[in-house]
C-alpha cells in the first residue's frame, strides 16, 4: 500500500455555521494509520493518539489533497 490517504466511502458533508465552514469526514487511512476525525484520534495497532482539533483539521485537509 502506498502512503496516499485512502478514504472509507469518501463521504464528506459540508455545513455552514456562523460564516465558518465545517467539514465532517468519515474515518480513513493514511499509510498504516487509522484516522477518525469525529473523535480526533489516530491509531495503529495498539498505539492510539488523541490529536488537538486544529491538528486533525490540518491532517484532514492535507490527506484530502495528495
């Protein structure tokens, strides 16, 4: 498997709230990492990391633009 992001179902939904665009993305993989934006978590096997919301936002943005 290459290092490109693999989106599960590629389901994205945009919601506009108070002039700010919020993007909800389903779980996806980057290399051998599982990324779950809904709970700001990345995991690989037994390793689980909680990310700050802004960090997850950047990861989702970059993963969506390989």
